[in-house]
C-alpha cells in the first residue's frame, strides 16, 4: 500500500496575514504544521492511525486566530475516504483531499 502524503498551504488573517502549511508524510503519517515557515507542530509520526487526529495552532500576534486541522482516514469498510478538514476560529474553512 502506497503511504498517503499531502502538502498544502493557506493564508489566515485579514490585516495580519500568515501562511500556514500542513504536511502529512510517510508511512508513519508525520504531521507538520508551520506558520510563516516556523514549525508550530511536529507529531513525529506513528504507525497506523494518526493520534491525535486534531491539531490546534494559534496564529497571529495582534490579530489572533485559532486554526484547527482535523485528519480523517476512514477504514475501507466505512468507505475509505481520507481528507483533512480545516477550521478557522471554530468555523469550517475547507476540505483538502489526503
């Protein structure tokens, strides 16, 4: 089975813009989240299911935003869909295929 991996970036903020990059890589599903190129979260990876599957990062200095990245990897019996949902300040922002 080919390990799932993905890399995507998005901007957060209205007046104080920040670039958030999310990568999930390798057999160990290592999750790395960077803000403006600085690593905010590095899960180190684990075998199998990604635990935890929700990662929260506070972005901004004067204009703060809470970014939540939720990884969903269903078992094949449940349809096998794999995607990443991104929430900004508790509101659904977008879905990224994984």
